């Protein structure tokens, strides 16, 4: 829209307050962009992206729910990148100690913890960034995504996998627990974590799938990268993974290799924006849960090592000298949930930082890898609880990844 509008970002749990604030702003002559629907739908993120980029001001309703909402945090990050002046409204929860709100520590905010609307001074400050009209403002939110296809039933919308070549599908992993081995952020004796329900990609990301990110100019667009990742990409002038032109590793349905943590996260963010879904790398706990199921098994298929169930170099009979098709061991080495290739083929990057356990995408901390690769020759490398970790700008011919989606 060419109108000068205020974008309102809020968790859906605070919808009633957001609506009240929007109505007040409209009454005062401001144009407002507020998303009133429950479901983002396939193409909605693109619409939100443009709405934030063209906003004259960004109002965010700060609550613990908003801090925990992937969508709100994406909106906050995007607004910050596009330097829309921010007008935070503190409705409830922990503002001063929340890492997600630290972006606003030096920003003047409206304290509305009594549930009241902001005071006059707030609207006067807004008026310095956004023109007000003498007549009431307008809602400039499109009623449906720009150029979106006709709305499909919600279930069909949610099942949209991705604009990626096959094989790509999601497997829903139910709520459960995992015990992570000691080391880094995990104390001696290991630690058990609750893992909320999520979805994980059935297979590692293939070369043909990663090619879509390259074709979409992913390596030239800083919005998908962390600051440190963009810096690294620029320093090394990366335009594709390191073995992209190597015939031994670049088969269409073979896992992409030679990717740093930065590149894998950028791919996930891009895919999430294109599909309108909260897609990222799996956390270490999610990865282990998807590989292990409920019985604490050692390998995705059970407790006994078996050379024939994955791509590995443990014995002479099975020794490989390269990656394999991501479908090659389907039905033989699957996890209890049916996730494929979680042992062998490629080590898989996780979102989690090894030393701190942080999943924040700051791009400077060592990140965890799981699963073992075609090159490894000790069965312990393939144990689902086994962990490795490395700096996020490192890559190798046996590192790959798969995506996860929060529910």
C-alpha cells in the first residue's frame, strides 16, 4: 500500500487488546495494518514482509506469548532491519529480562500493564513518524494475500509441503522427552528435556532442493542470514556450497554437503518465508527425539549396530566412498517415527549451541551436529545421542542438514 501506515505486531493470544488499540489509532486518524486472522496461510508472509517494509511505524505488543511467538519475533527482526521506528507497548510479562525484547532496551515504551490503552504522549510520538488525518484512519490490511490463489480449506493449506522438488515431506513428532548426553550446556550425568510436538523433514535436504534457494538469489539476500553468517558469506564470497560442482557429491537426490551452519539456517529461513510456515533447523533435542522415539534406543532402528541399515564405513563389506541417495535406506534404517537417514550419510547441523544450549541465531557460537556420516568407521558415531560440535562457519564433505517446523 502506498499509504503511510502503522504495523501492529502481536501474539494471537493478545488479539482482543490489539484490536482495541487498532480501533483507537483509527479513531485518531492513523492508517493501520493489523492481521486479524488466525491462520497465516501459504502466501501470507510475503504480504506481511511488504507491509512491514512499507510501514512508517512498528507497534509491538510485548507479552510473554509475543516473546515466545516465532511470527512476532520474525516481524520484530524484520522491522528492525528496515529501521521502521518501533513503538513497543508493554502489556504483560517479562520485558527487562527477556532476550527477545533486549532489542528495545533503549527504546521509549508505553507501560500498559494495567490493561489500559497508551496515554496521549504515545500517540503524539507516533504522529511524528506517521501522518494523521482529520478524518478517521483506514485499515489498509488486504483481506487476503496479494495475488494469492483462492483460499483452500485450512487442512489443505497446512499440508502444503514446500516449493521443493521431491522427495520432501514432513513427519509429525508427538510431545515426549529426550535425555541428552553430558557435555557443553548439559551437566554431568546428562539431562532430560521435555520436547513439545513439532514436525521434521523426512529426509535430509538434497542438492536439487538446495538449488531452489540458490535460484531464488538466497546467497545475495542478507535478510535470510544472521549478521555473522552474512559477514562470513561475504568474506569468502560464497555463492553456493563447497562441493556444488563436484560430480561425486552433487547428484540431484543426494544430500547437499559442504554447507556451513550459516547456509543451512539461511535456507530454512528462506523456505519458511516462501511457505509461510515457521521453519528452521531442528534443535538438538528435537533431532534426538525424532531419531530415538520413546525407548531411548541407541540407533534409529534399535539397539544393535547393523552395517546394512545406513551409509557408513564401519566394515569392509559396506564401506562407502561417498554420500548415497536420501531414499536409499528408506524402510531399513528409519526411526520409530519413520524419519529416514538419521544415522549415516551426512552429519546434520542442529540449531542448538553446544556450550550454552542457546537456539538464538546469533551466528557466533559452536553448533551441535548429530547422526554420523558415510565417512565414519566407528559404530559410536551413529549413536542417536552422540554429539559433535563445530564453529558455525565450518563446512565439510560430510556435513548436511534437514529442516524442522514448529507446530
